[in-house]
C-alpha cells in the first residue's frame, strides 16, 4: 500500500462568502496524494486549480474542509514552529517566473532566503556553496548567483524558482503551471528537470496545468476540475484511454497532434454543462466507475457509464 502524504477532505474556498458576489472557487473537493507520486490537476482557466494549490500551502485560509499533511492538519491555529516546519516540508513553484522573483534581490539572496529563515547554513561560506550547488542542480552556473532576475530569460528564471523551492529540502512541491509562461522548446527541458529531481530526491508533486498532453507525460494520476469541482480522477493512462465525464472528453478532444492528416479529420467534442440537468432528488457524488477511476455523477449517469466502460 502506498503511503498517503497529503489528504484533501471536502475542501471549500469561497471568496466574498455570503455576499451576492460570492465565488465558489473550490467547491467540496477531496483527493489524496501518495508519497513519491505526481498528481496532475487539470482544467480550463478559472476552474480553481491554482486556488487549490494556494489553499493547500496556506496562502489562502480554507473556507471549510480539511488538508492533512502526513496526518497533521495544515489549517487552523498553529504555533510559529509548526508553521515553519510545514513551510519547510511544502514548497511552491509559481506560474509567472517574472513576477515571482524579487527584482531588487540578487539570485544568491533569492535562493538563500529559505536557508536563512530555517537556519540551514552555519556561515556565509556554507551559504554561498549551497546556493552554487542548487544553481548547478537546476542547470545554471555559479556566475548567475551575482546577477539580478531581469538579466535572465523566462526559462532561466523558472529554474531559479525551482532552485529556491529546493533550497529547504522539501518533501512536497506544488508546481502551479510552471511551464505555461515558457516557450514550447523550454517547456520540455523544465518538465524533464522536475522529473529528474523527483527521482534523485524522492519528491512528491502536485502538478497544476491546463496542457493535458504535458500532464499525461509527468503525472501518475490526474484529477480534472471544472468550475471548482473535481469531476473525474484516474491514473494518467486510464483517463486518456477511458475518459468518462463529458468535460474530460471535451478537453481530450481539444489536444492537437503533430499529424496533419489526423488534424484535418479531428472532431472537437463541445461540452455543455446544461446537459447535467439534475432533479431535486438526484444525488450527485464522486463514484468509483472502475478500480481507482472516480467520476462526479448521479445514479442515472453512473448506470450509463458502467455500460460504456471498456
């Protein structure tokens, strides 16, 4: 049995709660992430993926529900030492490599900030050596330590962001669309770097993205989000082979392939949420269609999907 590292239980994140402008960014979602795996979270812009990552790591306080890291609740009143311990174990790589680095700080100080906060180095010499090691780990070199963020390309900045996350020796990293702001040629380099680091350091990832082909490449299991709800969850292979929820089918039909003949005949499957017209007595919940394959559906839809399963 794989060991659960992170448990998300009935998590809700409402903005302007109770007001007419209330936004249900995360609406009652639950999933587990096992130690050493990559869990991909996909969906269109605005579906709540990034908010999920930020709520897990305490950048937002949850409206309701629970997040357990290694059996310990992440939210609620915590002592400074408990918060510090959680912050060391969980780190985040942000989407925008331009906005996530302080333009007034040298790369040396950006990467070493976590080392200083957590007291992981004894003196300036050890601090410098550790930063140089981290730069080389992510494919940069020691000369880069004395430069400012504006002197780097987007791909290089994202590598600096990865080095900063690795500095405190975390166990779990939330990668919030770490490649969406990068050129396609650089995206594969960054994803391969993340995979290599995972093998080398035994890391666990929550990989948030809207590029389904890239998510399949890096993820062990995938959750699909739509308007704050988790609508489907399965292993990467099973989700691509056997998508069951109409929204997942629509997302997969939109993936282009480098094959002109296939592209000429590719049919895009539109998704209409109005198709899910549930009666007042219909119970809509996350159900297991096949082993480890869950779909948000009603009894009626569940019976239909069971017939379709391959």
